């Protein structure tokens, strides 16, 4: 059977086939169904692909493993640091979609996946990363013409914004309970706001005592941008690095080996001991505190010190102001300045025991503004000069419209 403008639909045995022309070549394809409506859907889908210039007869053969190959290759080519995390996301996705074709992974299937993961106890942020990895797979497949479209997958709300802070007093208490090799590491994080991985990988060639700066090379940070932190103007920070330099030099001379790490444990790079950290936080009365909260504390301290936000973002390595504001939570200096301006608006309110008689207040309210002004001038002992009175009297013209004439008396 032939349908004008769509191609043709024929029946071979019990199975329906479709035929269509594309760029001067005829294509025949089995609908794989004994229902004619399925053949009509297939033909319409092919017509839509041809209208976009993306005819792909092999889309039904693209499976989940092929999508995984695309995202893995993309992360390797672009040298993304989160390849290990994507592999973990893929492991969970494979349990649900490993045997599926790409065309069968729809928004409804992804919604069912999200519900199943939530029921299994997975965190919303973890599920969001997994769905994001799946969406990236389809974006790459659509770019390469392997799938006809990139389906809109559902999203999941994540509310995991932390608000943990420590002050100088809490920091001193925490340092008393930490092992000795963790104390300079933690204190450096508190003052600079740098990430744990950035501090772990810090070597002595990145510390310039003559210039008084410590730097991170481009490509070694989360946002791939370099960073410089002047420590010579911060007495305690300078003292930390100098103490680490002396201790490292003594240990290197004793062992006859080179120790490149600024913060180390017996000459070896620090592998962050989570158990020791949790124990110290609990004994210091700060249960649940994370080392990353030092970064948030540094941002708050910069805000309190009145450091311009653009300078502070350069020091801490925040690329966007929106993320920086999440760490600052609230600019207390701005709030204090706002309340101070509000107090300055009503200076008389701050005076205690100020009583205004109701009759006097009512009289001042009912008096006209010029009269009040003349009264205040008279109280000050100045001469009151009556201004020339001007008024406006409406006059009615011949067109029954009111016009205003100025009369000066």
C-alpha cells in the first residue's frame, strides 16, 4: 500500500515493511510488526529524520555499551579529572540499562530509575550525577548521528548546601586533638581556603620564600586555572610554611632522601585519615565537621575582613560568584552596614526618655509644611521672609474644558 508524501507501506507475509526515498536512493526497512500502525510510526519517524538531514537506520542497533564508549572517550580526550567518578556512575546505570537499546531509554524509564535509586538509599546528589552522565551519553550520540534525538530526562532536586564554619577558638581546640602531622595541613586550609587535593599535592618548588608566595600551576586545580597566595604578609601562615621547611629539611638530611611534599607524614604524601579526623572533631565538640568547612570558613573570614569579592575569589579559586556566595552564605559586613544606615535614618529614636506630647505632635501633623518651616526658622532666631504667593485657579472656557490660569497677588 502506498501513502502519498510518506513513502510506501507493504506487507510481506505477516510483517509490514516500509519504503522511502532519501537523496536519490530508495530504502526498504522492516517494521518488525504485524500491526500496520507500527509501520506508519516507523515511516513517520524516518520522514522526520530526513527533514532534519539525519537519517539513521542504525539507531535501533545502538546499545548502552556503545553510549558508554562515547562518554569514556570524551573524558579521556578532554583529560577530565572526574573520569573515575563517571565510571562509578556507569556501574549503577548498567544495572538498569545494560541490556537496553538507546531508543528504549526514555524519560519514563529514567524516572523509574530515579525512584529505584532513591528507594535503595542513594543520595539525591549521587543520582543527579548519574542521570547527568546518561544525558551526556545521549548528547554525544546525537552529535555523532547515532540517535535521532536527545530525550529530555527528568531532574532531581538536591538540597545539600552545607553551612559549617569554624572560628579561631574552635580551630585551636580542634588542633589540640589532631595528630601532629595534620595540624599544619588543617591550619593552612583554614587560612587559604584551598581544597584538600590542592594542599596534598603542594610541593616545595611551588613555594617561593623570597617572593613570599605559594602558587598552584594551571591545570592542577579544579577549574584548571593557576593561583597565587601571598603568605609573607600573613604572619601565622608564613610561620607555618617556615616550620614545615625546617622540619622537612631535617628529615630529608636524616634519611638522605628528597622530600618534595610541603605537608607530609614521615616524608610520604598525606593520605587523609578520615577516622582520625572524625575522632578529633568529636573530641573537640565539633561532630560532623569536614575539612572542606575550612574553605567555607576562609571565605567568611575574607568577607568579614572587607576584602573585595574579586580579590577573594582569586585567592580561594572560585571561578563564579554564584558558587562563592554559597560559601559566604551571607555577607555579614553588608548586613551590618545596612542596619547602620537604617539606624542613621532615625537618629532620634536612639534617644532614651524622649516623650512627645500628643497635642504637640498632632499640631505639627496638621500644620502646613511652609508654616512648619517658618516656625523652625523663627525658633532659630532668623528673619522670616514671606514668599510671593502663587496660586492656580481653574477657569472654564467655551469648550467646557477646564483650563488653569495663573494669578499672582
